[in-house]
């Protein structure tokens, strides 16, 4: 099965966001967070079977899918949840926006760590809330949102914390003690949390395990909206299926109310792919994780040998957060595109000193990207 990930699927001409951005140019697309790997064979088979049925009408959430999520949370995280806690959504980003609308009032503050995935900054503003940015700290070569910084940053208008674990960008996997400290501050200051845990199945560092914030106990669970999805892990983002887990019935009802008439239901192929991925995709993902670990290790070694660049250890995700500040580039995104590598500019995440590179691709493509980056910087920087 390992050879599946060495096979480069030609995504040109498929309306792929990732590949269409640089259509007609010799730029390797390594920006948006989807991989270039084909979905697990079990997912493809399930979709074929459903399509062969031939009828694609309005579809309820399959009862067996809720049961599968309940079993998965118990098996992976020792987290006992109930079916009515699950709210299905056609995407995780809409979950961030709904959380901002469901908690607090207009002009209240939503706290968010930075740097962060851009919708964490746009969702509060689109919801009529203020954004309160809390800079992350580098501790022992890991980027962290520190509990003390939550306390020192918040104001009486702070109502909601948007949290990301594993973190995007940077790949931090929060340890239990770190989560407990965050939970303590959330409870102490009467905050709610929307915890984006979409990369929970992409922990690369051996010995680390994802811990859902809400699994720590009933008190923090009652103040948490947990967002998860199979999209990043199994490369099925285009099928639009994610879910929120909301134990607090009042909070859950507010969340459901603000979506009415605006957010559509999940489509039937999204449900089909999700069920197949979670039921049959774990072994496939273990092979994927090994491939991504090898890509990560290669990238860490190579990037840290290129003048002007540095890269901290990556504990999870397939997204490298590369410090380009020492290269002193006027426009890093344009510079690297000119070199033939299209990355996500750090300014979109809140820190223009960085670039984000997606290494969820074949090794030969990653090696070519590194070659181009090295050649461009060696020619750019003085000896």
C-alpha cells in the first residue's frame, strides 16, 4: 500500500483549487491544505456503490454514522459522547462562523491565537464580533498558546476562545497538562471555546496522542464546541462533511438556531465517504502517516541547511511553517513563486516572516520543490 502515496495523480483539468491557481505555469502548488494522495480505496468503492444506486435525493444523517463517531471517540480518546451531541455540517469553517454567532453579542470579543489559519481571524469579523489576537510563544522549540497569555489578554468583552489543536500552522500537539491549564483559565474567566481538531488523525510524532479538549471533564465539555472532520486525513474536503460535538444542550441549541436557513445539510456523498473513511480507513491512514513522517523528516533536514530558512519540529499535520525572515525577502510569496514553488504567505496567518508549505505530496515533488527553493536562495543571498 505504501506505493499508493508515491503515485502522482494528475489533478490538472479537474477544477482543483490547489492546481488551478498556477495553471499554465511551472509553479509547484504547495499551498492550500489538501494532499495530492488519492482517497482510500474503501472510500472510492463506497462512492461508486452509492453512485450506482442512481438516486441522489434529500438525505438524512445515517444512524450508523452517529454510532460510528461515538465508537471512534471512545476508542481513540476514551471520550464518551452521545448521539444528540453531534451536529453535522458541510464544512469546518462554517462551524467556526456559527460558533462566533452563537456565543456572546454583537461587538463582544473573540480571542484567537496567532499565527492561525485565516478563518479564525475572519469568522469573528463576519459575525459582527471583535477579534482579540493572542500571540503564541515559542517554548522548547514548540509554538504554544499559553494559559497565562489568555488571562493577561482578555477583557470584560471576551466571550469566546477559538482554539486549534493540532495547531495550524506549526503542527503543535498540546499535551494534557497544557490543555488542563487552558481549560482552567477558560472556566475561571467564564469563556467558551470552539476547538478546531480537524488534524487530530494526523499526529506524526511517535509517542504523542491527540487529546480532545472537551474530553478532560464535564466542566470544560459544557463550555466547548469541538469541530472535527475526515477531510484533511482522507483527502475528501471537496465532499463537504464535518461535525461539531456540543455536550451542552443550551449551547447546542443556540448553535443550531443560528444555522437555520443559512447552512445547508451535508450531501449524501459526503456522508457516504465519511462513513467509509471512518469505518475502513484507519489502516490506510497508518501508511499515510509513515509516508508523511518521512516527508517531514526529509524537509526538516533540508530546509534547515538552506541559507536564510529555518524550520521547527512538526508534531502533526502535513503543513510546514518555514521561517524565512533571515532571507530578508521583500515579498516572500512572490519570490518563491518566481522560483517555481507556490506556498501560502505567512501574512495570511498573521506573521509575514513565515511561509507555509504543504508536504502532503509525492516525495519526488517535494524534492523538486526543495531543489528550487535552495537554488533560488543560494543565488539570492551573498556568500
